[in-house]
């Protein structure tokens, strides 16, 4: 979609529809419900139309910096993601925002921060994936045995600092065994 006003802009069409419904005698609350917007929005649109006529409802250019990816590149992005991470040199079948950012940079020469890629993908209807925090091979019974038997013994032993269990600061030390 272009960043300038067109008669095909859905926001502009919605505002013009609100004006038409108002002219037909609808209440603002009913217009808001029919268009899925707030009553405040309808009120602002109608006030603007009273002050400046129907042209006051035209879409204006979107403020801010233009997007780095062209419309064509944005449309190609889901295809790139459907190829899977392995097709782009990553291990495993999980897309993360950081991986997607690197793939976008390689494919289109456009660099994005991983946090912005998350917003970009969300706008395209994609949700970023997070790698599993626990390995599939994880042995819960072995972990519990280690916690119950090994860890308590390790906590009893002094550290490698010659028997001291102290935290040293620049001038003085504090010791957990000091009484």
C-alpha cells in the first residue's frame, strides 16, 4: 500500500462511510458499532467533515520514515520464511526474530534489529518462535537425583579459594562462617 492518500485506503473509506451514515440519520453510537470504531473517532471524523467538508476525511501520508523493505519485498517475506530456517543456513526448524533479521539482511540487503523484526512479522500475521528451553533428551529423574544427592554435598564443600567461602570486596570481606 502506498504511503499517500488514495480512494482505496480503508481508513478513508471508513471515515466516508461514517459521514454517509450520519447524513442518513444514524446516531453516532450506532455508526461506531457498525464500523467497529470508538464513538470518539466517529465524533472527530464528523466534526472534521463539518469544518472542512468531505475532503477533511481524506487519508494523509503516514508520518515517519518510509519502510526499508519495498511492498514487493514485504510480500515476498512470508515465502522466504516458509522455506524454513535450514534453507537459510540455520540449524533446526525454529525461526527466531534474530534469525529472521539475518535472513532478511541476506536476502534483501536490509538490516533490521531483531525487536523490529518481531513487529514486522506480527504485521504480516506471523508469530516469532522461541527455541525450546529444555532439551528433548532431558532426563528428569537424573536431574532430581543430582539435586537431592550431589548438590547438597557440593554446597557443604569449601570453594576452590583455599577453604574460604567469603565474598571479597575492595576493603573488607564478609564471610558466611563468621559468627
